[in-house]
């Protein structure tokens, strides 16, 4: 399966009153590339809240242009590439149907689907900052189950806007980005199925383990 990297987007910490820690890097700008892809993220991008974001399991965040287009209709406004804080805006592939552990060749880098984005109040605050209707945003975003994946970097390399990307490995277990999101966002009965997934981010695995240990 081949698809396209429409844009590469990076951001630095900026002070915002609505941010949980007083600053956020959710505001991104596009860069043409080539941009270096490192183990902990894309060159020029810096995580603000390292307690809840970043690390090897959240090195790169991808979101589909097709999903941005859908939200444009819902929010009745123009959304540019990177508007949802993603590092890679993709086109031509439903990234929410990607399986955990799926591997993509992105430019010269090799990345692996490791986790999912869960909505937070900073996300809501950013949309409000942009003048958008963010009422009940966390619930609205969650209800669509199209969060986009976090990627870990297996092989460092470079990526540019317009680069071709390719799915080079698909595990075949059927546990997709959407499935994991649903499990983490309230459908707790799905959590035990996450334990058999190799390469799942440790935070998600711990959540599933705690659920199973509790006997619920």
C-alpha cells in the first residue's frame, strides 16, 4: 500500500493561558524538507509537556488529510495541514485502519504504528484559540474514533513534503488504531485484546494489564 506525505509539520513551545502547563507545541508550521527524522521525533519539533507527550512511542504523530477535510465540514472552517498538531499530514491511506505494529517507509525513515492520540483540554484550548467551535470537543473528537496514530522510529532518516510512503509490514492481527482508541476511550471490554499485540506502546499495555488484573 502506497500513499503520500502531504506535509511535514513542526512546532516549538509557546505560552498559552489555556495550556495545562502554561505552554504548548500544538501550533505547527509546515517545512518543505528534507527534514531529519530521529528516534525522539522530527528535527525542529519540540514537545512541551513531556509528562504526557513525546518519547519513543510518541515520536511522530500522523493525521490524514481526508480526516481534516471531514472536520472542515463539521467545524465549517478551513483547516490547514498540521492544524490538529500532527507532524505528518498524509493522503491516500486510512491511517486509522493501520494495525498496531504496522511499519511504514516514510522518505528514508522506517516508522512503526505504536499508539494513538487521545484528546485533551490543550487540544480543545487550541481550537478555541483558532476561533473554532470547541464546545464539548473532547467528546466530539472521541466519538469519531479517527484519532490518527503515534509512530515510533525504527530507522532514522529524512522526509520531505510530497514524499511517497509505503506500508512495508502489516502484522495481520486486526487490532487497528481505531480499535485501540475505542478501548482506551471507554469500551473497556476491548482492553484484554490489546495484551497480545507486539509493539504496543507501554502506556496502553499497562492500562490493559490493570484492567485485567482488576477482574472487571
